[in-house]
């Protein structure tokens, strides 16, 4: 099972891809997902063609240097549920991610609660791993209410990678070509 956010197996293993968009369709097992067939029929006539350069999923709203970190605030340009990053804290010298604030969902007792998660990262063998997650509910509606001061905390300790994992497993560009080869 590939690590991920916004899925019912919260909080996800510590190597979840923080920049991967949330799934378009919720699913319980990525290998069981059956996409909806594409519509068939003729294409409409082309009236004009436009090319846009520099279209990004986020707009940077603030950049501050805070000691040894650069703090970047983001706003989703579209689909904020899929483009869930809100704040990035990176090492000012190496630009390695150290902390991320992102929206996510907490799946509990057949309810889905919108949350804001602060995710702390560390480097392990050159791979960024999630070591802590602190979540607070966003209470978008009264139905989302979890209770007074409801928070969730996860800590990942003693993280180790098996020696048997191939190098492509840790490289997002190579991983996509090996999804069927991924260890179970």
C-alpha cells in the first residue's frame, strides 16, 4: 500500500508524499481502483487555442526568514482539498523541508473530520521522513465538531528502511514506473 494522506488509513506511513495531490476518487486500496471510462463520441470543434505558462497549484502569499529557516505561506489557486499545503518551513541553507502545515482528513467512527496538520520531518539516510504529526480540527461546520480542544498527535520513532528496498523506491520520478513492482 502506497503511503498517502486524505485516505482512511490515517495517518499514513512516515514516507507519505507531502506534495502529492489528494486522490480524485476516495478508495480503500489503490490496486482495486477502477477508473470511470472516458466519454466517447466526437470532440467539439476547436474555436481557438491558448497556451498558459507558469500556471501553478499554489500562490505564495508570504516568505520570511526566521533564524535558520525560511517560512513560506501558500494559498491553493484551485481545489484546496487536493492542494492541501498551507505553510512550509525549510532549512535556509539546504532548502530541505523541516515542517509542513497542511489540511488533511481524520477518519474516525464512520465520520470524516477536516483537520489542519503540522508535520515535522527529519532526514533518514538521505530520505525525508515524517517524525511527528500534530492535528487540530478546522470546524468548517457544526457537523465537524469533535469536542472541546480535540487534537491528535502521532510520533514515529525508530524508523528503519529494509536493505532489500530498491533505490527507485525512494525516488518519486522512478517510483511511478515501478508501482507494480513495489514491495507489499
